[in-house]
C-alpha cells in the first residue's frame, strides 16, 4: 500500500536533510516539489534580466535625446548606474541561492532516477543539446517500482508498521 505524497515543506526538508546524498531513491512528489523550488530563482533571474534590458533600452533612448545637454546626460547616466547596482545586487543574491540549491538538486535528480531503476549517470544526458535534457526528465515522470531495486527499498511503498495483535 503506498504511503501518502510529500507536501512541499516535507520535500524541501527532505532534500536539504539529504543535501549531498546520491544514494537511495526519491519519490516523485519529493523531486517535483524541489524542482519547483529550483525554478523560482530561475524565473526571478529571467524577470530581472528582462527588467534590466528594458531599463537599458529606456536609458539609451533618453541619452540619445539629450546627447548635447551635459547636465541632463549626466543625470541619465546616474540613473543608469543606479539600475546597474540594483541589477548586480539582485543577480548576486539569486546566483548565491542557485548555487546553494545546485547540489541538493543534483542529488534529488539522481535519487529520482534510482527510483525508476536507472543509473544516476543518465543525468549526464542533460548536457546533450536539444532533446538530451528531456530524457532524464521523462524518466522522472514515471512512477517508481514498488519492489526494492539495486538502489534500495521503494520510498513510496515503505513497509507499513504492523500493529501488535492483542493476545488472548
């Protein structure tokens, strides 16, 4: 009988508790919740980059309009410096967060591949351009086998505690 799925908080706690554990197996819920956590800084970095590019275009167009007015041009360049410092500060913060999440992310990927009976070396396919990254991801979608495999017992079908029988 399967155990209940992990919640978001349980999955995050488990992944950080197994920070660099590349042995064993991981449930789909553990993998996908942690995958979601990893996507958040990525989306934030994408938003930040788009914001920066928009500001650069805006400042460039303003600078071209006041090119020969030194006072206005200096004010626009001060605005550009402010945008740069904001961008680099947030980019550094998000970069540190992404680095902290890197090892537990790789570990949960490997454990998830173990759950479906595949070697963690399959993760190297991510480096292949194009479709290579989709292969391990597709493997992570499928359900793990209920029986133990060479990587350990199933985390989903963990042995249930048998209640003691009352003696007559």
